[in-house]
């Protein structure tokens, strides 16, 4: 079995116009919603949806963390993710880490 680790597979939002490749000017909850929808393969995600209650697991969470690092330049830990498992709360963690 192979794993697609491309940006589109991780559900990464595109970089902001004029931003360096692979970066975003700022994160908002909608960016993370897009990532969750892609990796969980469901449109039923809102800013307050809990990743784990939607069926996400630690392996899939690493895809989201990788996308955050790649597109927002912020390295969050799995513990950060577990403590803030919604798009809104992860966006807050991203903003705080900048």
C-alpha cells in the first residue's frame, strides 16, 4: 500500500497570493476545515467539529499536522492536536505559535 503525501492529498489550502511557496500569511479555521474534509473524506466538517469524533485517528492526524507545518510554517505536536482537535482551536494554536 502506498500513501499519497502530496499537498492535495493532505487537503492543504493553497498559498496566499504573493506568499512564498509553501506558506500562508495566516491561518483561519476554514483552512483547517478544508484539511479535515480532505483527510476524513467527508464534507460534514465545521469549525467546531472534533476530528476524533468524526473518525480521525493518530495516523490521519499526522497528515493534518504535516500540512499545517508545510503551509503555515508552524510545527504543532500530536499533543497540541489532541488538546485542540477542532479546526477553530487548531487555528488558534497556529496563530499563537507564530
